[in-house]
C-alpha cells in the first residue's frame, strides 16, 4: 500500500468510481497492459469541469481539470486492480483538451496530469504522451485523458 500512503501524504483522496455513461468498459486488460478509457474531470463534489480552455477556462483552471482526470483515473485503476502498487509503469497518456480556436497550450494543460503521476509513482509515472486540442468533448468536459499502463 505504498502508493496509497503516498496519495495520503500528498492530500489526494481517491473518489468512488462512477459506472460508464455509455457502452464501454473503463479498463481493458491485454496481457500485462491496461488500456484505460478516457477519464473526465469530475470534481470532489461530483460536478465536472465543463467548457473550453481559452474561453471559459484559463490555463490554470484547465490544469485543475487535467489533474482531476488523473485522480479519476487512479480511482478507476484502484477499482480494477484493488491495489495501486500493482502498477509497474505508465506507458502512454493521451489527453484531449476542449479548446477555443487559437488556443495552443494543450501540452501545458496536460502537464498537470503528468506531474501528478510523477509525484505519486516516481520513475514509474514517466510516460510517452500526446496532448491535442478539440472543439468538443462528451458532456462538455474540459479535458479527457486516457492511458496505457503496465502491471
């Protein structure tokens, strides 16, 4: 339970997992890899960050949304694995940032999720990454992040 102790030290509370809102599974395991479906930025109070970065949100608010996606992902992984210590490493993140036309700092927004995984998992939190802008996400979410994780 080393990872959960680290989360506690960082003041990060893992939320309850919500069931999928459509016809998919939150995690699909293939061998020693977990393919984690896109995670949305659900706040502690159950509401979600919505709207576009560069319009309704500045970079800092977009980063807060990306961080919440990462925390939601940890909850999904805990529900799947039962123990976050089973994670060997983060292979790749793909981040989608709902962006106003002309906004080009998606990589900076996504850094908040990357930093959280590095803070919690150390070297195992390092990953390849793609960060792209999009004009719309499901339920008007500000950010959506998916991952491939080795266990």
